[in-house]
């Protein structure tokens, strides 16, 4: 095994790229669950975002437009889920699973003509001074805009939930929808907005896979990233900071195990491939084992205004 | 101060199949405490929901200080100066006191200013409260303070209170009344909803009585007796339950040193509870909600097991037995929550009858359910306890709260238990039906059963029990004979006034 073939600067840089899709999807789902809705369709919205983002980017040779298209597609796909669960009181788990299946099927249909194509290049942002720093410049400050956007989004969601009135209302709706209704807050509207936000975030995460990470379209390319995002939200005890830790941990171990495979580490390949999933879950379980779990109390419960 | 603050004129609201309010008109004057009285289902809630903008009337008008008042949503009502203290459903357990208060305000100030204002108002009105505490950790009385302070911070002209005293000790009630009288003397009108007649007689200036959605009377409560008020509410006279003199038999239920950890984050641990109940005796257990009532019922019914010797039935250890085994031995129970605990909401009354009565009523044969016999048992309960339902095949959810309560209590009573433990047996049941249920419990005791009645209704406990004890933070007070017990003594047994003080602003 030749560990010297692993370059730590490149390793960290690729960890950030690898974690971004999951981070985007997870922070979106966190907002959805904070409002009291469990949307299990993250995987489906991600992969739809991946294919639509890819298609839009290729047709217009503009990755930027691709991301916009992906966010819209993710939100659009989550809209039927929102209407079914909020107005027609359908079961959130079953509807979410259905949404995932629809997303997977729809994406292979849309993606057929785009197989084997290459995504237009997505430029890296050069930050004056910071990008020129030795080592750190290369490691942290020479990424594309979406990497920074995802980190900023986590901070924004954290601040929104903690410091703004709208964030307080969102948490209140997820905590006790009957109380929120009695005080005159529009539980359904708030939840639908949260679901759409979650859909848009999942779409962005998917597009990051097909436009930057891979970068091409292959069927089923999300490969469970949406499920990992869901698990991260739960094990992160619905806290934005921990969601970021979880996503980077998963991204980190995924990249590291690929490097170890390439370096010929004396560990079964199957175990290495499984390691990101195992280690992420393990670490988050240990984090969440102490202290309160603080699941939103109304999570997954249908709300009916007449009760 | 005799100007009309809020005028209601011909308010009508119908839901499919039921007219909740039918042509209701009355006036609330500035600075008066106005009682709204009625049985469950009389339309009190619908009426206040219309005033608070949660429900739109089908017809009729409201005026606030002479101007038309049509709140489209609670926000509009709050902006107009109407505030409401809810009975349930308006607090958020996982949020802090300050956040809970902020959610009920239109334009909350910055968090630091809000915390200061909460402290100021809570000191002025003798309702101490720490703005940073998580609401889920507060006692019921403290939770109510959160609601009251939330309203007071908005400087309301009309304060609506929906059954505010159901969770308070007598001392806390007295302090609440002082606060309300002070508010009224400062010009705030209060619409006070309750079915506790003595409270209304001591507190309120006027009373409007609703029955089946219609206004049946307006009176000055201090000039009417509680019984007259009750009969106006029910529309008929009814029998007061009679306690028969009966000899006490052997010790049936013996609980020694029952301690259990809290079942969840917001539950109450049981600490060293010991008592004995004899055959023919009714032990009444009072206490403010959330002081271990649910947990004690779970331990006695077998939902949570303990060491075998902790609970004994006729000297036989039963502490480690589950509910089914205890039922077979004659220890039956009726929990507080009707839907989802005492009854399965989407199952029919027959099915619900089988769920607890299968063994004792012999409704099973060879592991199969004997449906004709089960139906007979369910219909027996329906007939004996006057349960108003289209039939025994109706889903439990479809029954009104009071009727379902009659069914779940009747179901246990007819199984002729040796020991019966009930929690809130007449919660939400109208006065006549409540009297019938209490009589059934007394008859059971007269026939030699031992009863443990857990309730928040002190009048009920005084009526049925021989001895009284109070639960406070999972501990049981000393047990005292009911005869000669005063309200003050009971209040002290219940833990007194949890660091509340009388309002000390000069009126």
C-alpha cells in the first residue's frame, strides 16, 4: 500500500466537492422536517434535479441555468407531494416513497437522450488573496460557487431558524400544529412552502452530482445519496451544524476510501465501499446518543384544521 | 363603565348535521366579568371561536364599541384588542416561554425587551415566570401563566378565558381570580367560560347560559344557586348521587412503596406511593393534572409493571402482571384519554367492548370471538348507561366525548370488577350523565368492590370518595377521611399555590 500517493490537499478539496450534493439535499429536508412534514422522496427529487439540470445545462451550454432548472424541477416534483399530504391528507410515508419512485422513473425517461454526453465546464471562483494562499488556497478557496453556496445556505438556515420570526413560526408549526392553528398561523401554507424549499434544495444537490461531481448523466446516479441525506437529518438531531458535520463526514469517508482503494489498501473492497455509510451513521448515532433528540413533535402527523 | 364593549346579535353557525349556535345575542360591557355557561356541546367553543376569528358565522353580526367587528382571522381579532387564553392546544412544549409568548403577539419586540416585559408583567400580576424556561418542563399552572401573560402583553380590551381553572389548585384559583378582578377594575372585560358553578357565582357579574346552541337565559350568578344554574344548563332536574352507608371489608388493593421512573421526557416519576383500599371503599385521588395521575393509572392497570410485591390484590402479588392477567383477576381500569387509550377510535363499539371484556365476559370461545355474545354485551352497556349512538356497530370516534365516556366506564362497571381504577371518569360529560356515572361507581362500591377514583374535579371526589389523597410531583399525600375536609386543607395537600402571589398593583 502506498499512502504517499494520496495528496492531502487534493483530498480535502475533493471532500468538499463530494459532500456538497448531500449537504444541499439534507439542509432542504431539515427545513421540511422542522415544519413537521416527513418527505421520504428526497432521492427522487435529487435524481430529477440531476437529469433536468444536466439537460438544461447541455441545451444552453450554461451550468448556471442548469442549476436554476434543477431547483425548479425539484420544487415542481415536490408540489404534488405537498398537495396530496396537506390537502388530501394522504399518508406522508407512502406518498414520499411514491414520489421517490416517480422521480427515479421520470429521470431515466428524460435522461435517455443525454447518456454519454459531457456536461459543460463549471468555472471555479477565484477569490482574490484567499485563493492564492499556499495549501489552504488550493484546499478551501478554489471551488465552484455551489460549494460556497451550500455552506452559506447552512448558515442561513441556521440563522433563519434561530433568529427570525418566520423561522420561529416554522418551528412552532412543526412542534404543535394544533396550537399554531389556534393562534391563527396558516399551517398548510407554511408547510407547503417548506416542502417546495426542500424540493428545490434536493434538485440542486442532484444537479451538483451530474454537472460537477461526475460530471455526466447516468441512470440511477444518485445511488442512495437522498437516503443518506434523510438519515443525516435524523441523526443530526435536526440541527443545521450537525447536518454539515454529517455531510462532510460522509463525503470525506467516500473520497478517502476511494483513495485507499487506489493505493491498494489491504482491506476488502466491499468493506471500503460500505465504510462511508457505516462510519457516518455510527458517528452521528454517537453524537445523538447523548442529549435530547428533539424531533419536531408533529413530524409526520397529518394536520386537519377542524380538530 | 356600563358601555357595551362587544355586542353579539343573532349569531348562527351550523356544521353538517348540527347547529352549533342558533341566533345567539348578548352584550359584554366594558370592565365586566361575563360568564358563558353550558354543557359540553352547548356551543360555547364555537361562539368564542367566532369572536376570536377562528370560525366565520353563517349569519348575525358583532360590534366592538359600536363599530362592526368581523375578524377574518385571529390576527385581526388580536389587533382589535381581543385576546384568548385557551384550554388546550396553544403552547409549544419544545420552545421557550419567551418564544411561546412571541408567537401569540402581532409585533413582538426584540427578544431581550420581550424577556424584560415578561418579567415586569409577571411580577405586576403575581405570576412569576422565567422567560428562558422550556415550556415542556413547566407545571400546568405555570403553563397557564404563559398563556395569560401572552394575552396581557397585548393590552387587551376583551380577554376570553376557556375553562382556565381546570388545571389549578384552589389556592391558585383564588390568585387567578384576584388577577382577573384587578384586570376588570382596570377596565378589561373578561368572557369567562366554565362549568364550575361555584366559581362563576363568586367571580362573574353576569352569566349567559347556552343549551344546545341556543341562549336560554341571562342572569346574575350571585343571585342564583348553583343548582338553579345547573338545571338551566341541563334543562331538567337530575338526581344527586347518594352515598350509601356500607361496611368496609378486607383490604383488596395494597400498594407499598411504588416508585417508577418518568415514562418520557415530559412525564412524571412516581415516588414511594403507598396506600390500601378496602372492599366497599372509594379512594379519591386529586391533584393538579400532570402530577403523576396517568403514570399511577398505568402502574395500577398493569400497562407498566413493577416488582411483584409492590402491588398486591388480596395479598396476592400482582405487580409484575400485565393488564390482561390483572383483568382476569378482577383489577379493571379506565384511563383518562378516551380516544386512543380507553377506546380504539376507528373500531366499533362491539369491537371495543371485546378489547377489554373478552376474558371476564366470556366473549371468546377456542380463541375465536363470539360476535353475537359480544354484541349483546356492548348493547347491554349502551342500554344500561344510556349511551346515545345509532347502534353498537358505530365507530368509537363518531360518538361525542360524553357518550363515549359513558360507554368506556360502563364497559368496565358491567364486568363487575373487584378493584376498579378510573382516571377522570366524568371528564367532559354533562351534569346529568356525570351524576349517573358517579352513582354507578358508588353502587359498585356498595356491592363490595374497591375503587380508586383519580380526578381533577374536587366536587366529584368529595361526592364519591370515603378517603381523599392528593398527588403532587409523583408523591401521594397522607390519606384523610373526606368527612370534615375543607377546601383549604385540600389545596395544601395538593401542593398549595406553587410560588404564586397575589397581584400587588394598586387598583
